[in-house]
C-alpha cells in the first residue's frame, strides 16, 4: 500500500468518525441559553434535522476538499523534490568538484533558476494556499458545530450566556 493510499484511508476513517460524532452531538436535545427579553439578540434557530443534514453535507464537502488539497500539495512537493534531486544528479560532477558549500550552493541556485522550476514552486505555493483555505473552512464548520451544541446562533459570541469559564 502506497503512502498516498494510506493517507486516503486514514482521512476517510477520520471523516467517518467526525460525521458520526457530529450526528450524535447535533441530534441530542439542546436547550438554548437563557435570554433576557429586549437584550437586542435575535432568538436562535432551533436545531432541526434539515439543518443538521445541511451542516453534515457542508462538513463532508469541506473534508473532501481538504483531502483533495492535501493530495495536491503532496504531489506538488514531490514534483519540486524530484526536480531538485534530478538536477543534483545531473550536476553531480560540478558539485563534487566545488571547493566549498557556498560554491556548491551557487551551482545549484544557477541550475534551479529556470522557468520549469519556478512553475513547480508556483504550483506548490498555490497548493499550500488551497490547503490553508480548506483547513480554514473545516475549522469554521467545526466552530458552527460547537455553537449548535451549546444552542447558540452563529452571530453570538461563544462565551455569552455560559457560566463554564
């Protein structure tokens, strides 16, 4: 089994556990925190099966996107690493004859100063950004789940109406 297959399998298992846990947590009876009449806060929406299903769909899509971006990032990092390794092999004679590390570094810098390498780095940076955004979306959805668990509307600060500080 390759590393990529292991990663996919682990992500799939983690996603199943998260979805099962989320379903259990969201379908429990939740009571809203006490609200003072006229305090300017909108009453929260009740946790309905439709709302849970919609959130679960978003969570599944976010985790799927996170897995896809993780694979894309891994592939981009591998392409950069393979390119650098191939150049080291090609420039092996120059590198072994270099007088010191600084000269060897200059040889590699010159060899890497090509458009294909820049494109590989750009692809890697793009994959890192996509992965960061996907992680942020998963974090946002996890926060939504936490807010639903305590029976709060998304516009309310997490520590308002709670005494567990």
